[in-house]
């Protein structure tokens, strides 16, 4: 529950509690707080059990922790039905980033051009290492005048 509280923070809380409640009232306050936490936990466990009973046998393996988006996504990604483990093992992020960097900087290495050509023919990806042909641009594209403003959409802001 308090995994991220350090020793210094705990000592500070204890000193603060002694100063606020006093040494004579502090044991009574601690008992009241622990009793309240215990009742909240019992209520929570009872509510979880009631929900499980109402859901029926179809949801016998339902866990409330799965409602946390991180846990849900992690559980779904570990599921082997989708074949994501094969995709994850076949994807080399460093290699992909090196190819993109080479393409952006216009470096024409044999390895990057061969791998990008193979990737574009097999995976339908765009070959970023080729230079754009500026002669194929449409002639109608004109620069707007300096005082022309783009259209303003009141609903978009």
C-alpha cells in the first residue's frame, strides 16, 4: 500500500502525528484509523464477492485488477492467440531507426538501400531513401501572399 514512502518520509509523518495529536491521544487515533481501514477492506471484499456472484459462472476467472488498463493490455499482449510474440521477436527497433536516420540524412549505403528496397517490395512500406523528384510537382501550387491569412475556423479552437 505504501511502497513508495521512504524512511525519511515515514519519520516525518510520525513526528507530525505526535505534534498534531499529542502523545496521549496518538494510540487512540491509530486504533481508530486501523479499524476504519479494516472496515473499508471488508466492505470492498464483500462488494467484490457480491459482484462475482451476480456475474455468474461465465466470469469465474474475472479479476478486478484486469480493469486497470496497464494490466489489461499486458495480459492481452502476452496472449499467444494473436501471434504478437512472433511480431515482437521479428522487429528490430535499432535497425529500423538506423534505416530511417539514413533515409532522412540522405545517406545512400548499400545495406540501407537493399533492406529498404526489400521492405518496400514485401511489406508495402515507403522507401524513404529515394530523393523526391521536384519536376513532378503540379504547376498550380503558388505561394500565398504575405498578407493572406489561412481560413479561421471558430469551432476548431
